[in-house]
């Protein structure tokens, strides 16, 4: 039997896991073990601190429900979601294609269909809800139209809340699915979203406060675009006049995704409304290409966890 000191333990663990049949799983776990052990040695981690870390991760898991995904939120505020997106873009995004952004913890599969020119707002509007128009085209990376592309859009309401955060999270509002026309054109009415704080009532929020961070996201509209033969695009449009556009707490903003609404755009289908024009450019789907999402519908993750 070999005595295990602070360095020998790492090699002993790796040796025991060396027979993992799946080569990709073996590589990921081996690297994770090396980095975790190096981390513990670097900070001289104490038993009390590691137990506190275990309690934190336990609380993150316990906060997850069919309508809330605390682990995705943790990944977002640590910048890990953005890092994985950036690496994925470097491997798979075609030159000229739209940059990706975060799917976030409030995505919902199968939103209601919205006709071209319809509205994402299903609840009654009032004077506090500024209606705007979002329009443009979906094209390939070279600018040729993609006919019939499908767009899912979701956002906060004028109070800065997603429908999943409402009193009845099963009620759907401020999200929808539309289909572009034969020239790849789209237009949809919506309410200008507000920036918001990430949920601060759970373990991730407590961590953000302990770090002295503001916890805010700038106002944005999430967009997921898909079409046969093209890589699914997960991105978002961020409003330039939001005070936190330079300091997004989940690091989702890129300069090419920052927009402003304007009046009097000559090609706007509704010239009476302030409008944002944005053209989304898709990358071709390469053979064997992997998916581009960091995130999922919280209800799907909950189902997967129950099924093991």
C-alpha cells in the first residue's frame, strides 16, 4: 500500500479512473480532478471551507425546480456559460455570422405561435409598457435570405420580470415563435424590456452579494433562430441606453449585439412605432456539428434529473 501525501493522492485517483471506457468522459474527468486538486492545494482549502462549499452546491441544487434553474444561473454569473459559448463560436461560427449570447435560465420550449406583425405581449398593455417594433431579415453568413426561418423570442416585461417569475409561472407572456417569410423577413411587436437583477433570493444571489457585485443584467431580448441546414443561433439583443450594458453580471453582451430603437426608419413595416432593425446571419450546419446551447428549459432539466 502506497502512502498518499498531498500530491500522490491526485495520481492515485487518476490511476483508478484510467479504465473509463468513454475516452471523452475520461479526458474531462481527469482534467477536472487535476484542476480541483490543484485548486485545493493552491488555496490551502480547509475541511470547514470545503464543507461550506458542499453546503452551497447542495443549496443550489435544492433551489432548482421545473421553473427555475439555479445551476445555469451559477454558470452564468461565474462567466463559464460565456466562456463555453466563445469557445464554441471559435470552432463553429462562420465568418460574418451573428455572434451568440446566453440562453439564460428562463428559456421555455414550444412558445406560442405569433404571426408576422403580431405581438409578444399576451397580457393587457398599459401606459407603462412602451411598444416597439423589431424587424429585419434572417440570412446566411453571406447575406442571402433564409426563407421560412423559425425565430423564438423571449424577454422580461416592462417591470423587469420573466413570466416564469410571476405568481403563476405556467402563464405565458412576452415570448413567442414566428416564421420568416419567403425572403427571410420578419417583424414583430413587443414591449421594450427592462433591465433586471438576477434572482437574489437563492444561493447564487447570496454569492453575488458576498462578492460586492450589483447583480444586474441590461435590458435585452433573447432570440433563438433555426432553419434546416443551418446551425441553431442562440443570441440576444441588448439596449444601448441601459446603465448596465457595460457591466452585465453574466457577461453576455457583445458590441455587435447592442441596439437602439429609432423612429422614422424608412423600411419599417410599422413607421408609427419606434423600431429596432437587426439582421440575423446563420452559420451553415457542418457535418457532425455539436449543439450550440448552454442551457435548456428548466422543466426539461428537472425531468432529466428525475429519470436519472
